[in-house]
C-alpha cells in the first residue's frame, strides 16, 4: 500500500475509534496530532516517533496470553512491531506481527483496536524516539503451538491471572482487557 494511503487509513481508524476513557482519548488525540504533523509518522524513520501495531495473543480458552521475551528490551511483551509497505492498515500490521512473532497460523484478531500506548525507546543509533502503539487482542485456534523465530526466540504462555512478573502498567492494562472477555471486572 502506498505510504500516504497507510497514513490516511491510520488517521481514519483513530478518528472513528471510540476511546473507552479520558486517558485513552488523550492518547488518541496525541496520535492524531502526530499523524497530522508528520507525513512519515507510520515509518520507523520518523525521528519524532512512529506508529506501531501490536497484539496480545490469547489461547482459545481465553485464560492464557502468549508473550515474547523481547531480545533487545529483555522483558516479556505482546507481539508487535513496525508498519511495512505491504500492510493494508494498522490492523494488518498487528496481524502480520502477531503471526510472524508467534508462529501461530489462524489467529483471529478481535474487533479493535482495544488500547493505545505511547512509550519512549532508544533506537539502535542511540537517538531517543517513541512508539505510538495501536493494540489489538487475538485468539489462537484450539491446540495452537507457538513457533519461535529469529525475532522471537523465546515464547511463553502466561495465565491471565498471573501475568509476567516484569509486566509494566501498559502490559497489565492489556491483560485486564483480555480478562474482561471472560468476565467483567
């Protein structure tokens, strides 16, 4: 997809998204402001931050979530990453990354996005940057077996009531959203 079309689809998605609370609405506004002021906002080359798509993969019983031990960050995180030229939209980015990093075929991305997150990171060249992350939930087919890859050599299922010990507030927010699929909290 041409870069301007991917940029437009991200803008359309975020304008239409109903944020569940004031905090998420502030993030939505920040992402929209970033998109309007940076034509390259979807690409990792944007020096002021770039949009990413990520997915918390759930097992078919909705009781466990699959995490990857991020090789650079050293923490258990959901699947996700950068937009690529072939991505139709941010949903496609999140779905592609979830499949590539989990190795699971047949993931079902749920309606979304379910959450927005903005976090600082250090890029490989030592320059500060930000990920403006648009996040989904996905369900794996029954009996799905994760397949490690070069990008995700360590994968592990964690019970939703026992997330990774190193989980930050952002990760715990995603876990709470996943838990709400089974029973309201």
